[in-house]
């Protein structure tokens, strides 16, 4: 069991407080699912800062999943912030926990990726990492309980795309966890993020620069994989930490986006 690494800092440690916080974030999204025409997103881009800052943006993506009953597994892609990683790592452990309880890891899917030479089994990059962990309480509140965490270090877009080609398909939702620009002024961040967001919408991974997104390797791979699917890419919400009350001279950019089959 992987214990939570950032409970009490990135999100509340108390279970009831955490559940209430997630529910409030979801309730604050103007979008409400159309039960007659359920969401058909096969991939989402979500941010991963503390809930105080990126939670409102993340909620715009997660609100679309309310009522989805076709999703059996969520593949989580995100960067390695604290442990240097070349390539891609999946967990060995069978469960991860948050204050809301345990989440089942798709160990079979992880083993398939290792057997195919597309990833290594290594819990070390995952242990202190927040980018994937902060997604779990949203998924738990929405009723999704099986995930395949994929930590993406320095990796070619084609390598990530090959991994997604193996694991994606009916019953699987892909979540790409990334923030956008870091520590620019509000005006600089907005200009930089517009270019990155345009690259996402146009499915142009080569335009995502080194400082465009902290999860750039995962994001480039997602877009490379998705190009052949010709999806409809929609920006659900875009903001910065300054928009959520933070200082305007050192901001982080956030994006929620959906990829839906045309």
C-alpha cells in the first residue's frame, strides 16, 4: 500500500473535510452532464497543484465524468517532480491510499507494459509524487476505484503514444496531469499558456516547449497518440494561480481540456 504523500498539504487530510472539499469544487462547476447525451471524452487534461489553486480548474474536467458508467479503469499520466526518471515507470504496489481509502492499482495492466518493454516497474518515482496522487480523491468521490498510474520522465512522444495504444480502449479513460507555465508574471503566463493551449487544441506536440508544461513529456505523448484518433479537443477551463487569489508576479498556469471522439 502506497500511503498518501501530500495529504494535509495539497489537499485536506481529514476524510470528511476532503470529501466536502471535492464535492464543493464539483458543485462549483457551471457545467452539468446531459443525461440524454452523456460525456464521451476518452481523455482529459487536468492540473495538479494544491486544491486551493488548481482545484477549480480540475473540477471542470471531473464534473464531466459524473454519471459515467462505462469507465472501468483510469490511466493516469504525469511527470516525476522529485525523483529523476528517464523513460516511464509503473508501480509494483497493488494499492494506493488517500484519506478516503484505498484505490486498486491495475497491476495486470502495469505488468503488460513492462512485458512489452514500454515501462519499468519502480515504486520510487511514485512514492513522493503529487501529480497523480491529487487526482485520486476526485476519482474516489466520483466512484472510480481502479487506476493505472504511469509516471513519465524524459521520454519520446512516440514511446508514450505506444504505451497509450496498448492500454487505451473501451472501458479506459486517460488522464494527463500537468500544469502549464511556472513562476512568470500574470501577463507573461497568460501569453505563454495561450501558445501551449493552442498546441493542445491543434494536436501539435512539437510546439510544447521545455517550459510550456511541467508534464510536457506526458502531454506530448498524449497528443501524439491522439492525432490518429482525430478527436474534438475542447478547452473546459483555463486559469492561473493569480486568478485564484495568488500573487501576480509568480504564477502557475492551469488547464482542463477534454478529448472526445469525433
